C-alpha cells in the first residue's frame, strides 16, 4: 500500500464523485461521447495465479466489453500485458449487433506493455509513464471517461489518479468484505446461514486450534476446509479429513495430512500465505444432493442494487473446490431464493459504500422434504468467472434476468440459457490458432448465429495454441440445447485434432 495512502484516498474520492454524473447523464445515452479504459489486470497473489494454466491470457476475458462499441459514439482503450492477436479482435467485432466492424475498429485502441512477466498488468503500466501518456492522449477532450478493471487495489487507484479518470468498481478500502473473514462477518450481519467455523485466523497455529475446536463442537464432522483470506477459484483452499486422520494435534499433523487444492503448492508456501493473508477454517458441507450456486450483483454509483444473474457453478479438482465453469440460470428450484439472499448481502454492502459488480458463492444441499438449505460461502468483491459469460449473453441478446422468477428473456420474450467454461482443454488442441478454431466452428455449424440467437461464443483464444485451452459460452433456447452445443463443440474439436 502506498505510503501516502490517506492523501491518495482523498484525491481518489474526489475523482470518483464524477462517476455519479457520468452514470446519470452519459451511461444511459448510447450517443453520448464517452471513453472506456479497460485494464483487465488480475491484481491478485501472483504465486497462486501461476497455478492456473494459461493465466497470462485471462486478460482476454474482458474482451466481452468490446460489445460496448455498439454505441456509435463510444471509444474504448484496451490495455494488456502482451499484444492481442488481431484475429481475436476481429472475431469479437464481427459479433457486434448492428454495427459495421470497421466502424467499431476505428473507435478501439489496443495498447500493450509487451511484458509477459508474472506480475499484475497494472504494476507494469505504472512502470511505463509513456504508456500512461498514450492512454491519456487517446481520450478525446470532449469525452467523459472511466476505467474498468477486474479487481481494484491501491495500484488501480494510483493509475486512475495518474489518468485523471474514475474507476467503476469497488474501492480498495472495502476489500475486507471480499476476504474469507470479511465475507463470514458480513453474512452474519445479513442474517444468512453459513458453515460452522472460525474466521480472523492469523497463522497455521490458529488454524490448528480452529480445526480442533470445530471437531469438539461438531463430533460427527468428517472434514473441514482451511482457506486463505485472499485465495480465489479454490486454489487458496486446503482440506483436512477427520475421518481419515483423526484430530490434528500439531503442525506436523497438518503438514502430513492437509490436502492442498492448488497443484504443486507446498505446505510451507501455504503456511507463509496464511501468515501474510490470514484466513478461516470452516466445516466442509456434505450432502447427497449438493450444488454450488452463485449470485452476481451490481451496485451502481447511484447506490441502486441489481441482482444481475444466478448460476450453478461447475467445480472440479480436489473435493470439487476449483471453479471450471457455470450454467445459467441457476436451478429453477432455488434460483429465486439465492437471488433474494444475494440482494440482502448487496443491501449490506451498499450501506457500507461499495459499488460495482461482485459475486456471492453458496453451497446448497437438498434436505428431506425436497427443500434446499443454502450456506453462504464467500463474497468475490470483483469480477469473476461468471461475469464475462453473462455480459456476452446480455450484449448479444439485449435480454433481462428477473431474479424474482429466475428467468432470462430476450426483448421478444424468448428464454435463453447457457453452459459456460474457461476450461475446455486438451493437449491435442495445442497448435490450433484462433483462425483454425473459427474455421472449424464455421464448417461444423457451432458458431453463434445472431439470427436465431443460439450457438457458441469463444474466449481465451490466445491460450489455445500454447496451452490447448479455450473458453466457450454455449447459448441455447433450452438448458438441453445449451449443453448440447457444448458437447458438440468438444466432440468436434476432439475429432478434428485426432486426425
């Protein structure tokens, strides 16, 4: 955190005041001259991020925001660590409804640090005053402008101050609510059910004590989860099985039996992260029928609350704790229930002064009598894995999600669903270029068709050739059709790469 943080905060709050005016007068007007500066920096723990395959290309996930160029007087500046392939940019621009790609391309400025080192994008930009000046020069004098990011830290505050534009996102001083400890505290204030556990842990000694106390209080508990406060996508988690290993008595017991979710992470590294970040211990929720829904909310600069979407998350990895993708909307049996719970959390956050998009994760268990019990797990006070799929659906179809009914409808009253993933991956896909992928999609009729508003939209195309990995949002008129597009896409890619 910068040494002159208090001064920075005051200056930043003054800058943010202009966002309210923008939201009132410019955001609703598609012809208003405005510039959006997209800095898709994942300013998170780089050591944990490195465990994610192809993470250097995750800056491409916010390319869905290129759909904002459908507003004919909007300009966009998109900054990345490494240059984006023009084939990828062309792909997104051809998805724009009602706007010639050439018209949109003239209003898009792509800038790059030409730096693939494992540090956050925003840090790289701050080291390059000439690049910051280029960004400023590409904002027309008659435009209002704001910055959009993945998450907001003091680095993003500093960049916004250097650019002289506000950020549409949650200021860093609210970041505690996005930690595992802060999430549990706020859930209690909102009256939500949460797993038995302990928060505010400072190190693994605290974690050991919490694991022991949790077992004393809940003798039948089979398993518990130790979570780093600032872990994400499950890679900051570890599980301990009482069923297999009994009550832990020492750090040696944790070293021997704590199962880390992140691949290749050593216990000593996890222990160091716990000492740096702090964390929680909570009961692992069991259930014969168990799901992991999430709610995506938005608080506008005018403090208006919107429940944007609900999803059922697709999880994998150890004990199903790693995010792989999601289906939209969430199960109709409880979509409205978790939407209402999300709204309660958003009310608490809005009262604190939070703005921007955020997600709330749950674990839901079907109880006898066919009703669902929802345990609040964490708040992701940033954009997340469900942000870009929903934005793409909304931009392409102009539809609306009603969290009271749990349904999404286009302006023509047609329902739409999707099956989305960031992890369509195979070693056989390595060597495929974005152009190869698009040729395969067109020839096998799986690309998105704007006429019927169904088909597959791809993302993470830059990760394809090196990592054999890409993302997809498979949109259909029914959940079965959406899942079918995914299965067809996977089958087609497997077939053409097996030749």
